[in-house]
C-alpha cells in the first residue's frame, strides 16, 4: 500500500509539479515564501529489509504558499501522531520524499503506537551529489549554501504548520521533528529567522530529534536566539543523537574547520543548568553497530540501527512533557 507523504519544498519548479523532473536544485527567491510548493506524494516499494526507499508513484494537491484544504484536513484530523522530516546533504527531491516514507515505516516497525506516524517532509534544494574525491569541496559547500538560504522558507513552512499542530494536539496527537545531517543547518537558520522576525515562543514540537547533525557544536551557545539556541522555545523536549564513529561528519568538520554537533554532541553537554535533563537528552550512538557499517552508513544510524530506532521510538512514547 502506498505511503502518503505531505510535503513542502522551496525548490524552484521548472515544469509541471506532477513531474519529478520539475524539481531542480535552484532555490526560490529568499523573500518569496508564497512561492513554496506544497503537495501530496505517494511512495511505493519501500523495503526496510533491503534498505530500499521506494519510488514516488503520484503527486497531487499542488499549490503555492500553503497546504491544500485536503492536506490540512488529513494532518489536523490524523489518527496518528505527526512526524516532520528535514533531510540532509545529497538528496534530490525524490530522495527526500522517499526517505521520509522510509523513515516513517522504519519507526513504525518499533511496534509502539506513538511511533506510527503521518509524515510531512520539507525538501530544500540539495543537488543530490555524492561526496567523492577529488570533487569533495564543491558539492558539499554548494549544498551547505542552499541549506542556509532555506532558513526563511523553512520558517514559513513551520508557521503554516502551527495551526495544524494546534488542531492535531486538540485531537490528542503529538508532533515530532526529525532533522538529519545538513537538515540541521537549515533548521538553525529557520529557528534564528523565527525569532529575528518577531515570532515568540511556540510549542511546535513535542520532541525535536537532531540526528547526526551537520551543524557546529556550539550552536546552542549563540545569544539573542541565534542558530539553534532558541530551539528549546519551540520544542518541549530536544534529543540530540551523535556519534564519534560518524565518518561523514569527520569530513564535514575538516571542511568547516569546526567540530559538528553530531560528533560528540553540543559544547558543555554535561552542564545540566544549560541543558536541563527534563528538556534535553543526549544520546551517544557510537557503540551501535547493529547494521552493515561503512563510511556512508556510519552517518545513517538513525535509520539503519534497530537499537537507535528503538531509542527514538521510546522517546516518542514517553509521557508528555509539561
């Protein structure tokens, strides 16, 4: 049965939105959130055992600037919790949407009802080009620039989600954010934009999961709600998953000349005043090798390791934060 993925993307369309070839790697103008494309995709042939993310079979309910009434109704009245997914580096539009479907099913196999979610994906314009020598620097930095440029658009997407989140919570649902890799770089720009544009505290997420975050490790240290320092004002709880064995982030740290959040967690992670345990949870995933471990897969433990999946699912099932 196809998996439904509601989505938004700030990729500039080059043709009809029903065609995958229309979703390129150019960013819509920074000041034009009304040009964000919203729609519904259907993904088939996901195979968790073969690590096959599947294929998009249909796209519909397309419109600019906001979700369609049908999508709003489906999300606000969903009989499942909601999962908001932001992908990382090296993801085409199809990669991003099918990965969202894969992660939805991956978490659902934990057997916990709270982890069986309806999924919403935000796809920023990654070029979908692999890290490979000798052309390592250019594709990585190009994606990083696009991720940073997506902050205002991601903020607008979250603002459009806010009334949907409120309605879903009124129906007893929870809302989770899962940002992977460079998606956390886009997220920090969005959180910073949220507060710099005069928006106040908002309980957008019951829990935000930052997995293998390709964002600098001092991101929570910035003043005036800079970078991710304001995330705790948008999420009831924050779980940071990190691994020193993440080889991809080792390359990123060398390129950026600064340690990444997903390597050893945030600066001063043991300071319980800065990171109150009731709101922040640090999860060291370096010891989880219960999957085929390689250079690339070391960065994918959040969706390859059954042990890490069960940690995330158990967090989703924890009693609601006050």
